[in-house]
C-alpha cells in the first residue's frame, strides 16, 4: 500500500512541477510555441496516468 501511495505522490509532484515550468515557458515563449505544446502534451499524459490509477 505504501509503495503505490509513494508513486502517486511522486507523480503529483511531477505534474505540479511540469505545470509550473509549462506556465513559465508559455509566458516567455508563447502558448503555441513548440516547447509549450510539448510540455502540455507531457502534462496531459501524466494527468491521464494519475486518472487511470485512481480509477483502478
């Protein structure tokens, strides 16, 4: 039980950190910059992972 919770905590931390970096990048380079879009796609992937884990 503890291991799964630790993995979810790490995933949440990654999501929060990526969201912060993505916002900074979007404000500096534009929301449609390739870097912003790539980070947004990675964030979507991580959010989908956590949703799947919560539904399991």
